[in-house]
C-alpha cells in the first residue's frame, strides 16, 4: 500500500554548530534521558535553553560543559557513547576537568610497549619527532608572522640539534630554550580593543605580556585576555588529544616528555606540542586582525582574567579542527610503539589508522594534512558590534574593509589606546576646539541656518560617502557616519561645507 503523504523529517538542532559542538554553561545544568532522547537544559535565571536530541540526525560530536553546577546521568553518558559523541568538561581558566568518549580498543601488547618505551629508546625517538614538529611550526610563525629573523634562525639551529639528542633531558632543554626566545617575541604584541572600550581597559591588557602569570609562575591563571584566550584554546586542544590517544588504544597517562605526574594526561600533553603552533598561529591572526571586546572578559578579585560563557562557546567550536590536526600524530605514536615491540616486522603492519583512515604501514615521519582553520568573528573597530568584512557596521555605520584590516595588522595599531594614537586624538581635539573659538569670533553667515540644514542639507547627505564627509570636515569616519545618518548634528561651522558637497541651490 502506497503512503498517502511524505513522512516528516527531523532536522539538526540549530543550537549545534556546524562542527557538531554544543557548549553548555550556567547553573542547574541537566543532561538526562527521556523516551530515548537526550534532554539538555542550561542557562542562567530566566534565560534557560532546553534541547531534545534524537538518536539519529542530531549532528552532535562534542558536548562541552563549562559550568560546575548540575548533573549528568549514567544513561545520558551511555547515549553519548552509543552515538559516537564525547563529553568534555572545561573551566574558563583553561583546565581540562573531564573527558569521556566512545569506548576504545584495549591492546595489551600496545600498552606494554608504551610502558617499556622509556627503557628501550623508543620514547627518545618519538620525542624527537614531536618536538621537531613543534619547533618547525614555531620557526615558521616567528619568521612569517612576527617577522623576527634572528629568533627564527635560532629556533632552526636548535631544531637541527635534535637529531643528535640521545636523552629526554636534552630534548627538554632544547624545547625550553626555544620556548623562551619564542614567547619573548610575543611579549610586546599590541592587543586591540574598540574605541568605546578605551577607558575601561587595564593597562596590562593592552599587550600580550609574559606567558608566565605572576599569580602562579606559569601559564595558569593568566592576568590578561590574550593569554586567557590561548589557555582556553589549549584546553580544548588537550581534550581532543586525550580522545585521540584513547581512540588509538593508548594510555593517556603514560607520557614521554611529561612523565610521572599524578592526575595528568601526560601523553595527551606530549601530543599537543605538535599542534601548539597551529593554535597559536590562529590566536595570533585573531589578535592582529580583530579587536577584543571588553564585555567578553572578566577580571576576578585576585587579578586573573576569565572568559565569558559566549566566548568560551565560540572557542569550543574549534575542537574538531584540533582533533583532525592531532589525529595523524596519535597514530604515529601508536604505530611506532607497536613496531618497537613486535617480534617480527610483519607484525607491525596490522596496525589500523582509526582516526585518519590512512592505513599507513610504517611512516618515519608525519606530515599532517592542511586543515582549514576556524573563522574569526569580525567586529567593528569603533563600537565593537559584530559585522562582516566589507560591510558597514550596523550600529555606527563605519565600513570595515579587508585592506584596512591588513593595514592595521601590519602597523600593529591598537585603536585609540597606544600612546601615539592618544596623542593624535588629543591634537585633533585641540584643533577642533581652536576652530570653534575662531568661528565664534567671526561674523556668522546668514545661510545656512539650522532650519536650512535640517530641511535641505541633511536629507541629501545619504548620497555622499562617509569617507568624503570625513575628509571634508576633518572628523573620524564613525562620526562622519553619524552625521550622514542624522544621529549627530555637526557644528554650524561645517554646515556650509556640507551644503557645497550636496550641491544646495541656496549657495
């Protein structure tokens, strides 16, 4: 019997990002099961969000929780495992609390080889490859983006010494020396904020500063937004490294470079070294191309800087990108360990590649595929409103062009915050005040008056570009946009110039 109508289809939940990441925050978070569906509730006070996900067509890959008040049931964790999704709990300070994923294979021979790697020399070989990849990425970033040839050459020299390193302590020393020079290049990197936030920003937020926080002596509990962004992104990447390690059947606690520390996923921290340059390059592009909004950061009582829930959600959506980058490295480690423990070379050929599906037999090195990096949200440099490149700001009307963004990035400007910009702003104010005093001491023209401006001039400014008004009056583009839109009325000394621009017949 033919169906009389088409069955309805359930479409993916709109709150889940395209990458399959759903971030929960707030108080009273609930993750439960009801009639075979995963029911989720989060939010704050009256702003609550309730979702109901079916077992099919849900598009969920990562369920990230950044709150610490609520509960998740065992049935819900079973549901996540059945559908191949992972549950990750992070905090806003960049620490991984909980990571659970689908059940992974348990190969006793592979884990035995992992435990013996520190004794038979396999750990040194793997560590050389991991740190070599890290130094290669750092060298490229310093040379191409930070434009510091001296430090780039120094890192390249240290990387060349890795081939002769026969001890893990030597490898750690090389990595430490490279890191000291590398982060010193970041210290004076200017951080941009919209002009409207100029008077609400602590001075130590205006540069990247030291990678070591004065509160802890390390990266934890950073005191400025730039380092907090990097800490949280690294936490997201670390959770992906742990999932990749487990998927390959390895023990995340048995590391090679990071060893013998309780309550730490040492092997995941070893693997993250290979993709740190990628995460840092993405953060650097963000900091040099776009301003940060003051509302996205919170300064706590002890001086540490925390991220808002909305910003954490955006950063969590990058998890799948870091997962794809670390996947071949996790498989490389597993394959190297199995090859070192196999009695016959042919026994190592059976190792699968569950993450990349590449089915490599015995790679000597890893060349991760080029991944498309996550997009960066564009905001107005004047008022901080989200906008699109090449479009006028919906709030202040200022046009953001791609060429202007590149120009700001190359010049290293911090809008209205650097001393040079503040001096320029003061000079402009003095010039305008002097022009007002001079205009008041001279005879006033009979035309145009206020009525003429409102009826004949202002309505016709819509045909004049913002840049033309800005150049003719000597004002900023955001202020020129307000004049054209009628949000601000310029000083009477400008009325005659505007009348000439619109071609008023009364002249």
